[in-house]
């Protein structure tokens, strides 16, 4: 602002110099002589914001703040809906001005709701604030009419409508009261409250849901809540048992447009029995954005800080065992205006051309308009062909779209003054390179633009083949020599005055590269050195600057790969992105010289381009892709990988079968074979060259193969006869990826061995594992053998047809339970908690007259401490005559009983076997010490030798186990020894763990562990007499 005072003084003096009239002088004086050198126009520090007023506000008033920094201080006025509030001319009992703040007392909606702006003014100009809206908040009441009851069968879904009253602001939350206030309903996988409509959704109604429900609406901004009349929910018992229903999505999120960086919520909830499971996906993406969160048991998807890359389709899928339902909608992201180019305070010469430009980004594209001193001035771009003093003032650029308004303020001052070099004189000491180009700048402050004249000593200079006076006043000397040394003076003159400034020019030796970098080639991971050296004037300092593809290398930030010496550049651990043109520039304060070299980096190929699915079959897909970067080595082959819907984890990619089998590097299409029909797939491609395989391509869009009849039948088909004509049949269901189509299920066929016709049962639930068929015809008669034989087979089906039957399985229906018990039962303890038991099996004659055995029951309990009904039970098949007993108690007396069984029940027990478990290991690990040799190469470890008390409560020690492993690893090498010391080669770097435990008759004892700082090496422990002697001599140790 100091310059302003000088310029104004120059204005007044230049009037008399140029012979201007007194009238012109008075006009200038009237408008500008009162300006202060430190003055400036208003700049807002606080602007009004939107206000929501409630009529029950305790202080009955609202305040809108406005404060601007200005010199001289600003005065304030306010506008409502573009009309000025004339507080001075027409005083109002509601409005008052406190500083720049507008206070409204006892606001009334009809009179005071609207859009307000604050206007700040001083002698330099006027600015208006951002618009702020005053709105009156309210939350209506629910109607007084009673709500009708809702009747629904148990197992079916229900929707209770909230029908909320109108509210402002519209941001309200919903909950439901259950029977009485303040008991609120908890939401879970079965119950959901939509925060968009307020409705309550119950996917499967149960008897416990009976009761009265009221919708509770709260406005967090107003601090007010209302609730509806109660809605009775009456569950009805099902007539034919609870029915199953497929998933049916009732809460569907709409197409949504969100503002950039905002948070959004998508809701999706389904009715169904069993309760559906909700899965969220982003269409054409491998997973949801990283900024997502799923809540409300999967029914709500939150996206935080949404970005343009989040745009796309979002799908929710509701799944239960009866079926699926899908819903998809699109998310669009738009943004409020943001400045790409804006205006700044500017001082500019009178009569000059000037352009004021604002460029804003946003979606939709913002509309640009201008204000000058608080009033509309234009739109688009402002252009001034010849500035006058009337163009001075405060300018505001406004960018506006649906999502918001952006303001930019700046002051424009039009100035006039005589030339002066006070702030930017010609440099006193000037340097130039021999045979180089020298430019001596001459930039005085002057308005209007002055005329320039140059002299060397007393010689007046003119434009010639070597010397030019440029448009901006600078002097250019080409092919400079020692003869050009001397004192140069710039003279600037305009209609308001003149001034000059001088500097002395010295010519130095030119800078020249003596060693230039050469084209090079390097392999990924290796290093290369690019040489560079230069000759230069010894009185100057030189700096070497390296750039890659015209980007200057920052050695501090990129130290991991780039290192420089006097002039050379070392590239360490070269990567593909280091390929490019490297430029070495040798620079002094006078001149510079540069040269470049191309660096070629060879390595694995880059990822192939976009994958396109050309054609889809049931077990095959034809793919087309674009070639990726070879990285200076031809591509030899491609590998196609697949990932299907039932992949175990996100990176579960597997190599695919293709036709042709080998995909050479010249191919850009192939057929992927051996796919599952009716399966959702994604594909990616990896390229390989002589240096290895590169990064995989971006996964393709998800596709689904066509459906086909199933070819896989359930496995492990088993069965047995029970009582009262029951036949139990079990199997292992088919995995979902073998369904091959919709409406997948099973057809079960069975018949007595001597019957001609088969019985068939259709099972529509693919997760079913068991079927029970009841028919008194199946009960064996006195004419039958001990068992009756059945044949069973099963096959799969879907909408496309049936698959093949499994192998026929023979099952038996026994007429009676086994009649003989197992004999010679023998048990042996293995540890304090485990034992082994054997027996002689019962003779099984299958379909003979004797008896039919399906397996054995082993029951064990403590003889004096446990009741027999609570005994442990283990069931084993008839082909097994031994088993392991677990979870026993130490040092206890056990009884063991073995029985044979079949579908009719348990046979008689054999004689009880008695056994004692072993005593337990001790509860504490052995104490342990370590010692490192003076050379640092050996680690000696020893521990307490365990002494045994024959009359104690712990078991007899057998030996020791020692494990040495790297920290963080599960496995290590285990050594068994009867000694209580060992020695190891001592590693130098890394973390290791050494663990010691005792082995006892009752099992393994507790572990003692120590940590060791060491280097990964092959540890070969040894036992030696020298070790024990050294240990005996060493006193220094560390107890663990």
C-alpha cells in the first residue's frame, strides 16, 4: 500500500507537467486524494449461515453474523430476497443491527423467512456475503385416528407402515415403541426400521412378536419427538405347519445422486423364511469401495466420503434356502463448484488492457456471474480494452450450480505514476557467458508504459544484429564477448516523468559438458550409472541437475532409487517406471549446458489390457484381450486365471484350462474351458517373457455361464431301519458350484430288495442331508430273516434336467436289537487325560439268522464320582474294535462299558472294564538359564533337572523336548534329550524362540520359553561334555 501513496503523489505532480486542466485535477483529487496508503476494501472474516428457527425458542430471536476486515472500517447493510432492509430510513421493531450482525426479534414466518445477504462497504468498494436462508422448523403430529391391527401367519413377513407427519428440517430418525414407552424395539437380522420411510419390516413373524407397535419420530435439530397410535400385530398359527418362503426384497434403494465427499446410506431388506442373508456388491467391480461400512445386520450400506470412482451400479442380493432376490440401482456423484482459476487483488496501469477470469470445476458445470461493488456486473469473462479510474472497485466472481455457490473477491485499482526504479533497479553486478546470450532486465514501476533507452558508458545503443531492446525494456546481447563488458544504463520515460538505473556487466567463460550421458540398458532390480562432467569458469560455482522426461529428480524424496555424486547419476534397484530420457544439466549463475541419454529398462511384462467376453457357453467362454507393455522383452506366453462366485477368498485365482492349451505371446483371444455351468466368473490374464511373469490384468466384468443338467450326485449315501416302519437315509449334499442351474434338488429312490417297483421322493432343498420314510410295510415279519434288505439310490436335478443316479446302496432294517455283547474289553491309559480301549467284536452275520450290527457305543465314567447317566459316550462303526477315550480326569478310577447297536437300538452291555488314569505332569515349567560364549558364536542353555517324588501327585518324568524356531513361525525343529543342557551355534541377527518342556507318563508338561536376538541359520544342537564343563565354570547367566 506504500506504493499507492507514491502513485497518487505522482498523479498530482504529473498534471502540471503535462499541462492538464484544473478541471481534470479536481476530478482526480475529488476521487482519489482521500485514499490512505494502507487502505483496502472489505474482506469477509465471518459470513452468515443458514438458520432454522422454532417458534418455541426460549429467547424469541435469531442472529445472523457478519464481520469484514477493511481499512477504513466497513459499514454494513442487509438484504432480504434481494430487497434492502432500510434499518436507518425505516426502523423496524423486529430488526436491529449489532456491529455487522443482524438480529431478528420475535421472528414471524411470513415476514422474516427468506434469503439474506450481508453488504459491507467502504471507500474502496462494496462486497456482498454468501446467501443465508432463514427457515422455520416444525415437526407435525400424527393423526388421532386409531390404527388397524395387522394379522399375519407365523413364518410369513410383515410390514408396519409409519406414515410420518411432515417435518422441517427433513433429517429425522425413526424408532418403534414396543407395547409401552420407553421400551424400544431392537433391530436384528429379522427386524429392520427404514430410516427413509420409517416403516418396520419383519422378515419372518414369530409368536413372540405379538404386541402393540408405535412409530417414534425424532428431529435431532429441533430436539422434538412424536409417536403414532399403537398398531396391534397379531401372529396367527399356521394351519399346516410353518411354511418356507423365498427371499423377497421389500426395501429397495433408489438411483441416488450424491455430492462429492459426502456420506450416503443405501438400504436393502428382504422378507422370507428362513431369514434371508443380505449380500452387497458393486456392479463390474471385484469388491465394494474401501470407504464402505455395512450395518444393521447387512441391511444398510454406508459409503463415506464418496468419490467419482464410487460411481456405478450397486446390487443387493437376498438369499435363503428357498430362493434369491436381487435389486440394483445406480449411484451418481456430482460436486459443488471449486475454483480452478480465480481472481486476485490487482493494481494495473491506466489505459491498459485487462481481463478478469474465473474458472470453476463442478458437476453440473457451474454458471459464472460477476458483481461489482455489490451489484450485478456481467457473466463469463470480464475484458477491459482501456482501463479508467472508474473501473476501480471491489469485484466478486460467483460460481453456482445445484450443489452450492462459491465466491471469490478481489480489488482492482487503476493507477498512474512517473517511472521509478526504487523497488526494482537494474542489477549492479551483471554476469554473462562468453559467446552466450545476455539479457539485462529493466523493469521500473510506471504508468502508463514508458519508452526505454539504453546506453553503454556514454554510447547510445540502437538495435542491430547483436543488440536488441526488447518490448519489456530489457537489453539483449547475442554472442557476447569481452568487448561487451562495461556499465549499462536504462532510461525510462513517460508523460508523467522519467528515471534511470545502471549496472556493470562482466563476461565469464562458458559452461560446457565434457562428458555427456550415454544411452544405456538395465534389468529390473539392477543398478546403472549415467556419467556427466563439465568445464566452467573457475570463479563460479556449478550445480548438476538431473531430470527424467523433463521432471527434475528430487534426490531427498527419491533416495531409495536415485543417488548422485559430483555429476554422475546412480540408479539403484531399477524399476520399469525408471525408463525414459534422462537429462543432465550443468548450471552456473551465468549459463548452463545440457545433454540427454535414453535409459531402457527390461523386465517382466506389464499387465494385459482390457478383457472382453466375446461368447458364453455352459462350460466355456471366449475371451479377447489387448496386449500390455512388453517392457523391452517380447511376450512368450499368456496364462488365464479364473475366480468364481464360491471362491474361498478374494485372491483365490486359479489357472484355467484353455483351448489351445498353450497361449503364445502373439495371441489376443482364447477359449476358456472346463468351467462350471450356471456359475458367476471373473477372468484375468498374466503375461510372461524371458524375465518372468508380470502383474495380472484388471479382472474382467462378472459373467455367468449358461445352465446345464447336473452331473454330480450326492455322496456318502447311508441308511438304516429304525422302529415302526421308519427308514432313515442320509447323504452328503452336492456343493453349490455343482448345481448347474436353477431349482436344484434331489430325487431319492428306494425299495425292498425283493420288490420290483421303486419308491421316489423329491427333495427341493439342496441343503437337505437326511430323509425319513415311514411305512408299516417295511417292518420285518416272522417270515423274514433277522434283517430286511433295502436298496437306495439318489440323483440331482435342476430346471434343465436330471443327473445320473449314484451307485445303489444296500441298507438293512433289523428286526431286533443285537442280542450279544462285545467281550474281552481291555483299556490302557495313554496319559493323564487319555486312554485306549479294545474289545472282541460281536459276530455279524449280516442278513443271516443271527444278528445285524451297525456299530458300537463306548461309555465311560468315574466309578465313585460320576453318575452313570452323565457318562461320556463315543460311537464307532461296526468295522472298528478300538477307540481313544479323551477328556478324562487325571489320577482317577474309571469304568468302561461297550455295547453293540443297530437301527432297532442298543444291545446288552458287556462286562465293565476298570482302569486308572495316570497322574498329571507338574504345573510349573523347569527354570532355565542361558550363556553366550565370549566369541559370540555359541549359545549354551541349561535348565533344572526334574527330581521325582514317588509319593507326590505328579507323574514320572521320561525325557525333555527342546524346540528352536524363528519368532512368528508355527513350526520349528524339535529335539529329544535325557540331558538338562544343550548348545547351539549363536545367530547374529533376527529374533528366535527356544522352548523346553518335560515329557512325563501323564503327558507333556508346561513350556518355558526364552527369546534370542540372532541371525537365521541352520541350527544343529549338540550335546557334549565340554558344554557341561563350560556351564559349570560360568557364573554369568540370565535367569528366565
